[in-house]
């Protein structure tokens, strides 16, 4: 029987994820919370959602204006659960990453995200020039987190997600790495090792904040970093396909704008309401 399955597998189509067609929305995931308001509709400003947010990433400024820091959002769903009017919903939007930390801080006016151009540093442009064709290798540092991000990184190399097919590989030493991926809020005891790993790496190089704790500290105060990260990946933890898509984005082989895709999705949700 086992031999039959082996023969059948030769003829079956590969089930590896196609990153050329990957969508930022996953209907099976909770994703980030977003306000969904009809025209001329407003939030009642009860602030229940703001009060239950464990990382204080949600602020109600007025009936017409609210803000979300998606770099601090745990995607826990507590704000959507407590919203009695259903004005805040879980969007299923999981591709939360950007070169620009401020791009993840979204102000909504009448339920529409305000526009913002993403800043791309010269360091990122140089990194893209070198890695777009060859890919890159990274060293991962667990900087005081709960190891959930590490579990997702391990999964990113299985047959479904296949990180190496996207030319992204893990190496054992920062001496052989092009990028440094860190998870966790950077505890005091990990500030030194993280900085040492960064200083050991040859240039050009990139620092990647992987997971909400790495981006903002999450429930904790974020520790000292060697420099401002070149790529911020939100999620607690981010999914393997999200991480790989973000890495492809860093290499310049994936076109993506967090603000543009989020606005498109929010407008689509408004039409369906």
C-alpha cells in the first residue's frame, strides 16, 4: 500500500504555496481588527474596545476618528468581541508588514484609513539590489519571546511553505548571514547578544523585527536595538506564509503596500455591510 502512495505522489501536483498569487486576506484567520462603517455612520465612542486592548494599540479619538497601531496589535480579537454595535470586526487581513514603522499606525476617519506614503531607506534599496536575484540568508535571535515565532519559522521550511524555494535560508552563524531576524521584546539579558550578532555580520545587512513583540514590545517594554529595523512584521506570531511574503517583499520580488491593500479591503468590507 505504501508503494502505491509513493507512485501516486509522483503524478500529483505539488502543494507548495504559490507566492505569486498569495492574498493578504485569509478567511480562516482572525487577522487585524478594522472599523466597518456605512456612509454617515459613526462609532458610539463607548471606548469599550479601547479599554480591553491588552497592548493599548487602539484609541478612540472621537465618533468619527479612531486609530490602530497594527505593530502593537496582537490580533487577539478582544476589541471586536466587545464592540456591541459590530463597528469593529476581525478582517482576516494577515499580511501586516512594512519597511516603515509609521505605516503600521493607521488613523481612520469615518472608517477610511488616512493615506500615507511608505518610506524606504537607502539601506533597504541597497539590500534589494544585492538579494533580488540571489536571495538571502538569515540568523534568527530569540530575544526574550515565548518561542511561538520560532515555531512558525520552523514551519516555514516544510513542504507547504518551502522558504528555501523563495531563496531564503537560515544559517547557524551571523558571520554567514545577510539579515538578522529577531523575535521577542528584547529582554535586558538579550540586548548584548543581539547587538553582538549584528556587529558580527558583514555589510550590507538588514535587521528584521519578526512578530508583534519584536516590533513594539507587545505586552512588554521593548528593549534596546542595534538600530531601527529595516522590516517590521506584525502578528503574534506571524504565519509562515506571511513571513516568507515579507522576506520576498524585502528582496524586492513582491510588490506590496500595507496601506493600499488595507484600504482596498476596508472599502470592500463596507460595501458588503
